[in-house]
C-alpha cells in the first residue's frame, strides 16, 4: 500500500480558488458583450467589476490571457478593500505568475488583508506560508492559528491541513482524535486529500479501529474525484482483496486511471498485470509500454523489469545493450532484483565481457538485501566453485536462506544435497523436509523424490499412499523417472495390487519418447502380461517395442528379438532373423545372446550342428548365464 505523504507543509497541498461569476457559463460572444459592460463599470471604480476583469484576464476567458492586466485590476479592487481581489493578488505574488515576479512579502501582505476580512482561502494560505516559512519566519503556532480560523469557517482545505497539524504534532501536541475530527469534516465536504488520509488511517488502524471496508469506502470517494493516490490505493485494495473480494479486473482499472495521471508506481503495477495477464489480456508489448513510462520516472522496479524483458526479448526485440542500460539504472538505486539480473548478465557474458568477479559482487549485494534468487545464485557459485574456491558450507548457507524464503529451486537443491550426501553429511529427514516443501510448490523433480522417499521409507515413515500421490503428481507432468517408477510399482505389485494395464500405461509414456531402456521394459511387460494368463495377448506389442529398442542398439532387446523369431513369439518363426538379432546383440557384448548362439550351434537349430562353434560361444558367454 502506498504511504501517505506525511509532510503537511508542501506545495502539493490543495489550494482553492473561486470561480469567476456567471460570465464563465456563457459562450464566447456572451463573454465579449459582458466584458465590455464590466470594463466600463471597472473604469468607473466598481470594485466588483474590477475583480471580475482580473479573473477574466487571469484565466483568458473571452480575452487574451494577460497576467499584467489581471494584476492591475486586482490591485485596483484590492485597494478598495475587496477581500476577493486581495486573495487573488496575494496568490499572483506567491506563485509568481508570468509577468509577475514572485514576492512572498507582497503575498503575505495581501493575504493578511484578505484574512482580516475573513477570507478563509487567504487564512488557509497564511497558515501554509507560516508553516513553510515563505516570506516570514517559519512558525507552526501561527500556521495552526490561521488554519484554525479558516477551518472554523468551513474551509475544507484548511480542515485537512489542521488535521495534518494535529496528526503530526506541528505547533500543537499530537492528537490523532482531533486530527480525525478535522479529516472527517474536510472529507465530508469532498476534500479528496482528507478522504485518502482517512482511508489510510482506517487501513492501518491508526487512531481508529482497523476497518478495510471503511478504507475502501474513503478511497472510492477520493478516486471518483480523480485523486491519483486514491486511485492507486484502490487498485491495491482490489488486487489484495482487502475490504472486498479480490478482483484483478477492478485493480487494473484503477491502476490504469492513476497511471494515466502519471503515477509511476501505478504504471509499474499495470505493466506487471499486462506481463502476467492479471485482470487484463496478457500482452508483453503493453507491459513494456507501462514499464517504460514508470522507468523513465525513475521507478527502480520498472527499470529492472524493463531490463529483464529486453534481455529475454519479451515484447521487444532482444537487446542486451538496452537491458544493461536499464538494469544499471536500477542498480544505481540499489534495487536488489536488478543487482541479481545484472549479475546474471556478467556471469553469462550477455552484452558484456564475461566476468565472474563482477557477477559474484552483484549477487552478493542482492543476496544481502534478501533477494532469494540472488541467494540461490550465490549458492550455485559456491557449489560449482565458479570464480571462487568451491565451498559447500557457503553454498548450503545461501541455499538455505533462499529456501527459507520459499525459493522452489533452492528447496529442491537443498533436498538433493542432503539426499546425495556429497560433501555434506547425508541426512534423509532433512532431504525429505525440503523435497516436500518444493513439491508442495509444484517442483516436479521434488515431487518425484518425495514419492521415492515415502515409498522406500527413507528419512520418513514408509507410506505407499503418499508415495503414489507424489509420484502421480510428477508423472502426469511427464517426469519420466516418476513414470518409470510407477510402472515398476504396478508391474511388481509393490505397495499396490499388481496391475499390468497401469504398468503398461506408464511405461508407454516414457517409451513413446524414444527411451530405448523403457521400450525394452515395455516389451517385457507386454510379454509377461501375455504369460500371466490374464487374457492378454500382447506378444505382438512386445515384439514391436523390442524392435524399437533394438534399432537403437539395445543389446537385450536384440537378444529378445532373436528369441521371438526363434520361437515364434508374436511373429512368425524366422531362423535367419533370429540369427541376425542374436549376432547383433552378441557383437555388442551381450552374454545372453552369446549363450543362445552357443545353444543353437550345439543343437543344430537354424544352423548346422557345430560343437566347436558352440563351445566358442559358450566360452564367450563364460558359461555363467542361463538361457533367457
């Protein structure tokens, strides 16, 4: 939530000015005729007409805008005691309108005159000037006095300013109750700054019971008056679901209103929503547009994201030079995300000469600010010994920091380090702890390892139900290790009832990716299911998958194909093909195929009987393997 601008005495305070009389509602021809009439009256000393002419020349309604003429007519009326003219004359000197040198002493002089005539606008301005020390010594007590006079007359801006004085304790003891009293008075009269402030007080529970609904209500009132801070805050309320249901469409709508008024944080947030497709149709080009707007105003987060999108070529042509330029701007503001992203560019040599030392420096700066991705990157640097001496203690330290911030990759890496026990003490309970954390965030490999550890009871009580749960989650996301593991579980009936259909389903998924081992294994499952007398006739499928694996030089699949052609398993018997596949398998060093060739020569099957050849093949197989 954007914070209120806590300093009361700044030039952004609302300064009201009266409208010129009814002539402003007329068309241009009406202006001209009435201006002539007022000019005549003014020349004859009519103070009210002189004020009107001053406003006409000040605003340029019906005449060429002329600040000198405006000043002239206001002076004439002011000298006749017109509080309205005195107020405008004071403002022209205070603001230094074109052709009117800024003169705080003159401004104070004329506002004092108007204030004594009970002009609440001048009383408010005097409070403002005493508070800032414009033309007078800074005096909060005097500022409070004038704000109070104007506020008692119902001047909403003064009521807001008086609320600020009580809240901040300027010229008076801090009194949040009095502050809220005056904020309410101003807010109920439509003073948008007071409405925003009340919204923030209700949001934070400062001086009132925290009430998001009331906060939302006051932000709405101010936002509908085009108050940019209220529009931004309203966007945040809808984005976060505070005081209302979470609604990204409404959030984007209010962020857009604030962004179009130049609010840089709203521009950044709108860019975020376009990049992520939250509340709007995802559009990287529009994300770039709004990031650029915010970045040009110095928003460091927008500069970082703009740099990242130029590096990745998202919404724009990839441009490392632009990426570096924007990231460096954000780094100059100590933006942790940009430090990490710029470090990555130095690490990879993207648009710059590769520099491990510079990468390390930037990663460390970011990591020390709590950036989880940088902490992970620093861990990887120490684990790999990239630009530094390899140091697993430091690696573990930074991985843990990132993991504790829910960095999913760091959690998985920590789990893997404790699981493997490489250069750190193996610790299955700690491994399972981090695997589960990453798994719950959707890390596929962590889900697989969580399932395996539950299945084996490693570091945790064995639990087949939990094992199947996590393995299934990983498997449906096409993790081939999980698919293979599930297939093996169902094939062997471990922790579940043996189920060839389920085994085939999971093995097939991996086999269809071209994995030769899995193609061989799938062939085995089809063959075993055919032999299990469960009404499957799958030897044809078995041969199909053995052939797929055999064509990738899988020696066991080649041996099994030889047996299939020898015995007519799923294919017509064919001695030539049987011999061919046995020989291919034997050439790859497969002992089973060597033994089978020895058997063929010994018995004279498919070849003339030849004891010498048989003996040679038996010796090659070492005689230790039995016929498959």
